[in-house]
């Protein structure tokens, strides 16, 4: 996808979001729960980098 295509898609998303009603409290909690789950999955997939023991940093 080119930058121009991405920007057009984002513009369409913004226009759609402006037309919708605000989330209810229940919907917002569900959205945040799903975001937290995805963040946890992404963190689990992330390549771990070796860490030096703290005593070696001084």
C-alpha cells in the first residue's frame, strides 16, 4: 500500500468514526480489554533481547 493509499484509507476511517455514536461505557471497557489482550500477544511475540545483569552496568 502506498502512502497516498494509506492516507486515503485513514481519511475514510476518520469520516466513518465522525458519523458514529460514542461508545457506551460497556463497549469502551470491552474495547480496552481487547486492546490489552492484543498488547499482551504482541509482547509475547516480540523477540527478547539479552539483558546484562545490573551489577555489570556499573
